[in-house]
C-alpha cells in the first residue's frame, strides 16, 4: 500500500465546503486512497452512490485541490540503515546508563531516535536531552518518563533540547528557592 501525506489545508478546504463534500472525501481517503486517481474511480462511485447527483462535482473539486493546490507526496518508509541503527543503539545505551534503566535496542525505541536523527539532530543533542531530563526527573515522580517514547517524540524532543537548565530541579533546590523567596517577602514587609 502506498502512503500519502496530504496537508491539513486540503482537509480544511473540504470541510469548508461542508456536508456531503467532507463526508465523501473522508470516506474515499479512508477506504479507497489507492484508487482515487484511477480512471474508473468516479464511475465506480457514481454506481455506489446513485442517489447523489453531485458525486462528479465533489470528486472534481477534491481532485483539483489534490493536483493543483496541494502536492500529494508518495512515500515509502525508508529502511533503517546499519549506521542509523548503531547510532540509535548508542543513544539507548546512554539513556540506560544515565537513568539506570534497561530499554531494549529495537522497535519503536530505534525508530524514534532514527526519525530525530533524520531531522538533523546530533548525538550531543540526544545526550543533552538525556542529561537534562535525568537531572530534572531522576528521584522524582517524573522518573517514570525517562523513556524513549517521552524523550524522543517529535513534539517533545525539540522542546526538551531548547530548555536550558542552569541548576538541577530537584526537591531540595525547589525548597531552597521557596525559602529564598520567603525571606525576600519577609524583608519587604519588615521595611514597610
């Protein structure tokens, strides 16, 4: 089966047309995605939905969007190379070492890391995220999130990478910060 990446703007345009447009296109993309561009697809849909006279208009509208305004990208999942696998295994080894865990060097754990590597992230950046989150979460209730799924997901990895922590955020440092703030407040009230 081919994979298609269709921009969300396509779906917004279809949804803006409303009703039957969106229902049919969501149905077609879900059930017939491999056949949509075939010559006989429209005829097949007209026989499958004979009570809707606007099938041809709905089909043409969506096809125009797909062909002109948006580009369908046909992709095949890229196989993981040995170099990428070794890279990911090194990252998992580093995570296991720093977090005292034993995550397996296979499956989704590898794929998450490979996906970030393909986006251009370097080993030092993976280590920075691991070090930072281990410093923040180790020994807290958050320690359970020191795992590949949390650390290396597309949305979270960049956020964690861009979070700078100059000091460890553990229970003692939070307590010390609270005491310092309390002292400042007390001195403000004494000076009034």
